[in-house]
C-alpha cells in the first residue's frame, strides 16, 4: 500500500478520496520525537461487581480490555470530512498518547480480523412503524460479514432477552427478527448490559455491539452511569443507529430527548460511532456503512510507559500526522482503559 490516497469505494456512493488531492494538498507536518520505551508492563482491568438484570446469568466479571501480555491495543478508524473510511495509512501517520505522554508504537496492523458482534434490537412500542426498515438494516449489515464472524441477538422492550446466542448463522437471527412485534416500554440500558455479558463468551479478539433503537430509556434497572462505567472497562466497540423523528415534528418525552446524547456518549468512548437517522429509507445504507467500517480499522499496540498499578483510568488519545494531498482526517478510537490494581 504505497499510495495513501487509496480508500475503499463502498456501496453507498461516496465521492472517492482521490478527488480531494488537488484541492487540499498540503505539506506533511513533522511528527514529534517519540520518547524511548521502558520495560514491558502487564495491563489488566479490575472488575467491578455488577447488578443482576432479568435474563442475564450471574457470572464473575473478568478483565476484558483487548491487550496482549505487554501491549495495550487500540482500534482506530480514520475518515474524511464526508465520512469515507481511509484504509491506506501507515504506522508513521499515527501518534498515540496516554495521559498526554506520547507512547512508542510497538505494533501496527490494518489487516481484517474476525469479529464477534452483538445486535441489540429495540422492539418497544415506539418502534411500531420503524420495525420493517430496521429489519432491512440488520439484513444489510449481515451482508458485510465474513464466514469467521460470529453474532448474537438481544431484543428488548421493558425487559432484555437473549433471543439468539452466539452463532455463525445470520439467517437464524433474521428469521427471529421477522417475528418481532413492537410493544411495551424501553429498557435500552439493560439490553446493553445483557449484550456485554454475552460478549464474554465470544471467541474472536475483536468485539462490537450494534444498537438499533429510537433512543430513550424508561424501564431499565441499570443507570446510564453504571452502563457507562461498564463499557469503559471492556474492549467492546459500540455502534448505534438512532432512529429519530425530524426535530420539527417531535412530541417526545424527556427520556426520548436524551436518547441521542446517551447513544453518542456510549459509542464515542468505546471508539465506535453513533449515526442518527431521520429518514427510515437511509437505515439499510447506514447499517452497511457500519459493517464495512468495522472491517477497515487500524490496530495500534503500545507498552505503557506508566508502570504504576494504581487501578486508575488512563486516557488514550490518537493523533494523526496528516498525509499530503488529503483533506483533514479524523480518527475514532477508544478513549482509555483502567490500569491494573494491586
């Protein structure tokens, strides 16, 4: 991959990145010098005791941020201002910081790896006229899958349910979705918790959750703060498609009004993204875009320079060294992890 302006042209008809070269040509900024790397550090997560959720089996929380014995590994997605995924960047175009201290990149790969994905599907009463297009979006998402990928389905209204456990058979999930009915209240946060619990049984190193919901929560036993802490301790990327009515025609509850912000926060801190959708016809294309994005990420590994075993949250930041001839690029990545504790 010796041409940095190569990007994937996906089925949702985006303008190729190459066309930006002439308009946005600029000089390469010089990356800052990287400080020497100290001895390897073993990093784990101190689990917290969860509350029980209906439908979820009790099990011991174990460290699950994706690291090797001496590497913290961060998934990074790079996009153009039009949202196109850039897939031809090299190690020298990335700088990584932990608590504002630059770290030495020890490993770098952009090869596609098998995924474990949980679909968290809203079937509460407010989803009535949105179910048909939501099923189509799920089907479009599954078309981007590979044979090694594994999936499971969590549906929720006032209670979450593991409708289909881990499987390679996406048709089984789609068949179950075909018989879903919209009714009841919305326990979105409990649905996320149940999906996180099921993800512990997955086999693939890369893990993601896709939420399909019209936002808002009025029935969960878990709070937003508790779920936020849970996802911070895990290595599961969260992508969300929020199906919202146009702003001018909304007659929404306080919970529904807070839905977009909640989905956006959960997604961003895990390195995923939230895609708000107002036109139901856009759902399948957005779902396909997420499927391709999950398979177009860079994986950056580093050995932390901070060897303290204090159990504190370490903030991670990825900065891009802008390639010549490309428009301003943006990186999406997990914002941190918990250090080990004594």
